[in-house]
C-alpha cells in the first residue's frame, strides 16, 4: 500500500508528465473494477490518495474532473463514490456537485446515461441522496416518475423528507411525483395497519402453559 501511494504521488507530481492529475483520475474512473485483479476499493483508495494532496488537486481541478466524468459517453463506474467523497471533503463544491448531478439527470432522459439503469450506480445515487439531505432532495424530484416511485419503495425513510419538500415547493413539483408520494403514503399506512392488526391478534391468543 505504501508503494502504491508513493507511485501515485510521484506520477501526479512529475513535471512534464504524460498525464495531468485530472487526466490520471479520469483514467482511473473509466477502468472497470474486477474483484480479483482490480478491486473497486483499491481504485477508490487511489482517488482518495490524490484528493488528499491539495497541492495537486485544488477545488478548481476537482471541478474540472467532475465535468470530464459527467461528459463521458457512459457513466463511469466510480462516479457516485467520488461525488460523495467530494461532497464530504470539499464543502466549497457542494452547490457545484448538485448542479452537475441535476444536469446528469436532465440529460439522461434523452440519452443512454440513466443513473437508474445500472444497479451499482443507482445505489450510489440513492446513498448520496440519503447522505446529502436536505439539499439532495431536489434531485429526487428530477427523476422520471418510475425510478422516483422505486426510490420511495426501497427507502421509506425518505417519504417524510420528500413530502415536506414537496409541500414547501408547492406548484413546482410535477403532479405525477405528488401522486407517487400520496400512493406510497397510502400503501405504507395500509401496511402499518395490517402489521398492527396482526400484532394485536397475536397478543390476544391464549398463551400455552
């Protein structure tokens, strides 16, 4: 690990090098992780090592990196893990990150880059929304209604947050998404009522001696 850290540091600091820090990080992101030969965690470690050196990766260079990754023909496998790391470690870029993700979702409606189509990228996107609340809630409402409904179904803890956000933004939220919120709330109430009835029935049964 120390050797890898040294080599990465040497590479991104070498004057006249073939790859700039941004080019190097772009190449790392477009690599396809392999559990046996190229674990995702090792790639994430490499990105973290470079990010940690602020003499190499200023906020400006990280912004350029994000723009390069977002403009790639397909969504890089590690995009969401990197975006989450930037959100945590570079607060000055938080508004920029939200803007870039919003543009990605908007463009995905007419392109092949759909965050909800790849299971790993989708999970990273969901994790980001959960982590970056309340600022990230606006991103959920930019999704098409089907992945929005799927988000609600798999993450019931978001229902209250998204409902409150929709109430605050009355008139700006698509009707289809309001209806999805209402439908999910109705199903959750029905499920809770059924669970309560089942528990009451179990409590009323005579206990075996």
